[in-house]
């Protein structure tokens, strides 16, 4: 079940056209999913190096990085079983669209980064939830299990943002919610795990 906190946090549902596109591109889905897990671990490590004096954050990120790497191993194992080869593919512009609005000065930069990461985790969680019913048994079970960890990651990032913010974060959360909604509803040339509305879908809709 998608937790109500995530349902309320995200300002739009993943469009059905993205789900359809994901089902048509099983290899790209798994490939980019694997990349996202690797990237999530990398981001956690980057923050550990950037904020070595934030003790609680450090412990939190260390556990999180390990969990993301475990997810990476799980996705790539499924890929291997299915005869798919892991390779690097270009990232979608989703994360970039969010990160470009992050404050440049500390401590706001840290708070914004944590809020943005909470959105990325929440969207992953929502996508696992929406995809799961359409997938084969093995993948459906795997995505349902990931949904639980990603919802914990969402809560963790949000909790860290609240912990280190000097003032309430509601306004910043509302701002990034809007940016995130736009990213999800914007047309995207390439299909990726966090991409927007697939280009073909808008073309078909217009035809
Ligand atoms: Fe993960
Ligand atoms: Fe995660």
C-alpha cells in the first residue's frame, strides 16, 4: 500500500502513459532503475563527505547508502537472470530539474538537498506502487518490497531536513512539490525511471 503521507506529499500521480511506456521498455526500466539505486548510494556518500560534522545525518546516510547498494545488487541480479547486461545509460533530466532550484548558501543548501531527495524517494516509491500490479510475479514482489524501503528513505530525508532547518520547512516543501509535479507532467524525449510524460504519448494524444 502506498502510504498516505506520500500520497499527500506528491502533487500528482504518475500518468498512465508513463506506466504503459515502462511496460513497453522492460530493459530500459531495469537498467535505469539499477542506475538510480547506484546514484542514490553515491548521493548519500557525497553528502557524508560534504557534511562530516552532522553526526545524525552521517549515521543515517551511511545506513542508507548500504541499503541502496543492496538494491543495486538485487536489480542487477534480476537483469542477469533475464539475460540483460548492465551498462551505463544517460540520466533523465528529472533530478537536475529539481537540484537546479537548490539554494547555493549553507545551511539552506543542505535543507533543500534533503527536501529534493525526499521527493525523489517519494516518487520512486509511488512508481514502484503503480507499476507492481502490471509486472510479472518476481518483479512485482521485488517492487513491492522496495516500496517499503523507499518510503522509509522518504521519511528519513524529510526528518533530517526538519532536524537541521532553523525554521519550518513547509514553504520550501510546497515549492519543490510544484517543481516536481511539473517535471513529472512535462514531456520527455527519453524514457527513464523518473522521466516525465513519454513523447510518443503526447504525439498519439494530439494525432
Ligand atoms: Fe533504493
Ligand atoms: Fe532509496
